[in-house]
């Protein structure tokens, strides 16, 4: 019996979940926001309670101390020693990390070096790792990468048709993201379908603020929609997804906005997607409300969102040469009934049909008709659990 904590550190935030392992019971979870700013907020949820405190938290080390002290204060643990493992989510593992890894100096150095591929995320992930190493130096510490699951993609899928030197010298290739989520829901889908993963062709759709679609063949990722960075692929809450690359130099030449790389990156990553097209919100719930109130821009944003997802599913039906199931997960995939039906109703020729009686709010599992050749499943994702399980795996090695 031991307690393991999953950590997802952002540049100014730290999301955590504490498990009793191997039972996989969630003991508490929380979020620290506004790290490094005034009035940071720490929220702890446990036993149906939600406790919030506002205080100034300078950095990730202080954030980790505060979260551990909160666990003691709320009597969730008696001392730091009860936590025997920590798993850190890391966004970019490059070509180096094909699996999760035990943290040592070399691994930490690599995570920092890979900041080149995820400048917003890896430095924050590394700060979380350092903080735990300082405060709990003797626990099993594991890094779990968003990209590892996709390192099985064949070269024809991960290479871009650019001159080779940009791959060999600059490491420009497809890495994908959301790997833990795609891997988890693929495994759960096999259980639901009652077949070994090795016999299944699956299309997993992680549809949240970030959106990605993966083709999973026999449990292995063979292609995924996100690319060199999580900006590629389908349209998202604030990200463009795929664009004709010629648009960038064109806008650089003809507008003031596209002058500096950081401005271009901001527009494509934070001001586009549902937000950019609707002009009002990146949140699917707001888009629904606006659409129902007759907002045409919101309707167009919705239509493009559905269209891009349908096209990627179509691509992966081709890549896999058929599929046993299409899986929806994450905030929109798990909750937005109409998004699921809009997507599937438009591609029913492929043999997938949603049953309106099963496709209801709160549905989990099979939402397709009995005669649907391709099953349509809703499976809540659980990236924190994948991380906690990986820590257990390394503890037992
Ligand atoms: P993140 O990628 O930040 O983890 P989530 O997976 O939480 O995001 O997904 C957030 C998205 O899920 C938002 O667009 C939100 O509107 C959407 N969402 C959450 N609940 C619902 C709902 N009931 N109906 C439609 N969309 C929802």
C-alpha cells in the first residue's frame, strides 16, 4: 500500500492528483494557479469538500511545499513519507523517450534540452520535477511523456515532405501529443469490445480544448493528427490545426500582425480555432449557446470544427483500412452529444451509426446502433491514472 501523486506542471500552474496504489483510489486532487503572480490560488478537493486558499506562491518549489502541507493540514497524509511515488507529465519527449523513465540527472537534463520542442511546457514540467526532487528526494520519481505513445509511428507518417536536413539537423518531424489519453482509451475500448487490443483497429478522438485524433492499429499508434507541435491537426479551442503553410509568409508580407515569430505563434495558438472564427469564445458550451441564439459566426466555427474532425477520421479510416471503433474522449468528446452526432451522422457511409437513444448526456460506453459496423464509444479519459500506473510499474521493476 502506498500513495502516489500525479503532477501536471504548467508555467504558472500545478495540477495534482493523489492516489492510493495499487487500489487506484483517488484520495485528493487539486490545482495551484497563478504561481509567480500575486494572489496565487490553491484548491484542494477531497471527501466531497473543496478548500481554497489565496496566497502568494513564488515558484514551483513553494507550490509543492504548500500542496504537501495542505495534505497534512487536511489529514489526508500524516507526513511527507507516506508519498512513495511521483509521476510527472512531460509534454515533449522527442525521439529520445519511447517510454516513461525514472528521473535522474541525465533524464532531467534531457527534459530541459527538449524544451526546444515545447518551449511553453517542458521548462515548467522540469520545474515541477526539480521541486519534488528537492522536497522529497527519496521517492520514486517518474516522467511520463505525451509523445511516447506516438514513437511507434512509421517514418512515412512522421516525416514531413521538407528537405531532409530539416529533419536530421533541426528534428522537424511529427511527434504528436495527448499520448497517455489515446493509449488509455484504446485500452479501455478493447475491454468494452471484449477483444484483445492486438486484434483491433481504433480511431481515438481526444476532443477537449486541445484536440487530436489517433489511428491505433493493434494497440500501436500509427498516425496522429498533432504534428511537430500540438498546433497541428484538427481545429481546436484557440488553435488553428493544419493550415496551408503559404499563409504564413503571405501574412508576414501583407499585415503588421505577423512580424515577429512570437506574435505569429500567439495568433495561431491562442487567438484562432473556435475563438478566432466565432470572435466570441473558445468554449464549446458558449459556442452552442451562441449558435442557438442565431449567432452565425458561432455556427460557422462549429461547422468548421466538425468538418476537420470528420476529415481526420476519414483519413485514418484510410490509414487503417477500416476500423472497429471510433472513440470519443475529453471535455467535448465526453459531454457534447451534438458534436458526436454531427460528426458520425455525416460519415455514416463508412458503416458507423449513432443511436440517438444511447447518445445522451452522461453516456459512457457504446453509443452506436446494434447494426453499426464501426462501433462508436464514449470513454472518459484518465491521464492522471496512466501516470500513477507508470510510477507503480517503475517501483516494481
Ligand atoms: P483541456 O484540453 O483543457 O483538458 P477539456 O478536456 O476539459 O479541456 O475540455 C474542455 C472543453 O470541453 C471546452 O470546450 C468545454 O466547453 C467542453 N465541454 C465541457 N463540458 C461540456 C458540455 N457539457 N457540453 C459541451 N461541451 C463541453
